C-alpha cells in the first residue's frame, strides 16, 4: 500500500526535476538505494530507446505512449541568409500523454505572478 506522502517535490513553473532528483525521489519512495534505483532507471531508459530504435512503440497505460513517426521533407529558410533550403525527411520520437498523466497535468495550478511586477531584462542588447 502506498503512503500519502508526495512522490515528487512540488515544482514551480520555473523549475523541473533532473535525473538525479528523480532517482533520489524514487529511491526514497521505494525504499531502495540510489544505486539500485539508478540501475533500474537506466535499464528502463535503455529498453525504451532500443525498442524505439527497432521501430516499435512503448505504451505505459495511464502514463503515455512513445512512438516513431516519419517527418516529411519540407522547404525552409536559412535565417542568416534568407536562402531557401530543403530540410530532409527524418524519423522523430513522439509522446502522447495517457489519461492519468493528462488529467494530473490539467490540474496543475499556474505559478503566481511576480510580486514586483517589474520587467526583468534578459541582458540582450538590441
């Protein structure tokens, strides 16, 4: 039986969880070592990658589906010169959210606006 403690630390719109933090959260939740958890996560990612490389999809019910799709070639422009170029066709990985993940993402509250209300420049000069 799972306890009621949160699986992940709360994230704000400006933050995200990296692989190390994910390993730590899963290790804590599953009462395993970080080394064991890292080996399992790396194995999972390796299996997903090899399955996709073989042209097959991976479906995790409630979470989502990874699939390979062909992106057609198309005309584009070189932003530096404006010259027309042909962007070649290629295979890309797509991810479609599962219902449970989609529902939980829809329930996320937007991050509160900045308290100062002032514009923060990015440091780029025009």
